[in-house]
C-alpha cells in the first residue's frame, strides 16, 4: 500500500503506473456506459480517454529518457514516434475488428492507418540521419546495418509499407471489402513489434555511456 500511495513520483515507473491505473479506470467506466447503452456517458469520457490513451502510449519515452546510460533512447523523436505508433496500432485493431463487427467509419480508420504509417516512416528516417554521441552512432549502425538490421528494415517494410498499400487498396475497393484493411492492420502490428524490438536491442548492444 505504501508503495502505491507513497511512490517515488520522480520516477516514470511510478508516474506510468498512475497513468495506467487512471486509463484503466476510465475504460472500466466506458465499458459500463456501453453496457448501459448510455451515449452521454461515452461522450463525456471520450476526451479523458483520448488524453489518457496518448499518455499511456507516450510515457515510455520519458521512462527511457531516465535510462541515461543508453544514449539511443534519449532521442526527442521517441515521444512522437510512440504516439504515431499508437495511431497505427489503434487503426490496425479497428481494421481487424471490422472482420467481426461493424466499424462506423472504416474509411477513416484506413486513413488513420496510412497517415500513422507515413509518420512512422518519416520519424524513423529522421532518427537514422540525426547525429549524436558516439554511442548513438554505434547503436544506429547496429540497428540499421548491423545485427538488428533485418528486424528493423523488415519491421518498417511489413509494419508501414504493407499497411499503406493495403489501406489505400481498401479505400479504393468496394465498401463491403474488409479483408484488405484487416491484412494491413495485421501487418502493422507484426511490423511494429519487429522494428521496436530492433530499437530496444540496438540501444542495449553498445556499452553504457
């Protein structure tokens, strides 16, 4: 109990726990509102759910920033990259759900998938061409040309290029076609796992700074 109520609030492990608890509470109330078919409750919860969802996706950037010995993780691009990936993940989830339930605006979901994927590609390129300490350059080399390059480039190809292609094809197809969006969404989730794995491993592959 003391660890929960008197946690070290300077640590992003603690702050992140608070964010996750708050997000979980809002989602719980949202679920109750859905069961009660209360559109008013859901509308009131939309803004705090979106804010806490973004905080849940992005707090890891601040947590990684506290790992001062891992220079690759100190990049200011990590927060916008995580938020862009959250957009992709959300759109991917809706693309897959569209196979089983009716999604209100599947075209908007596909545009979010495409836009998020383009943002991830742009931010990843900025990450590769940015300059930092010698440790950053070594880690970027390991990620883009070294041991972890297949995961990184394969992840971007599967997780960004494929969703863009299939998302665009889904928009261009008949409104009843959902398989294309689902394929794009599934590829996005797999690719995101691969490229993020490369980022984590590359950051740990060089000596502590």
